[in-house]
C-alpha cells in the first residue's frame, strides 16, 4: 500500500481523506498494526485503481514466494 500511495505522491493524510478516516489509522495499517476488513481493502484498492493482491504484494513477499516454490519443486 505504501508503494501505491507514494507512487501518487500522496501523504498518509491524503489517503486518510480519501478513505474518510484519520492519518493515524493509515499509519497503523501501513505498519501492520491495524486489522482490515475485506471491504476496507477493496476500497483502498479501488482508490489506487488496482486489485487487493497487488495492493498487498511487495517485492520481498514475491521473492519469498519464489523461494518457497523452488523448494516445493525439488
């Protein structure tokens, strides 16, 4: 989510305004300290014109998945 927000040049406050919430909520979401409903995830994905899996993915996660795949393939 941070990647999508920064790509648009938005601050946490900008995203909070779009979601009609507080900046502190966005901070907790981005730091992994806030649980989200699927509806909230979909709303965030819609704001960034993406899907939920793309919103949640990061290069680090993708790399770990590839490493796991290699282990399974043996």
